[in-house]
């Protein structure tokens, strides 16, 4: 199982947000 790095935790919701915007 992958460790949840802070960068991943911060960028993943942003990624989903941009998918939602589209």
C-alpha cells in the first residue's frame, strides 16, 4: 500500500476539483 505523502494528499483533491470543473 502506498504511503500518503503530503504532496499527494494536497494535489489529489485539486485534481478531482479540476475534473469536476470540466
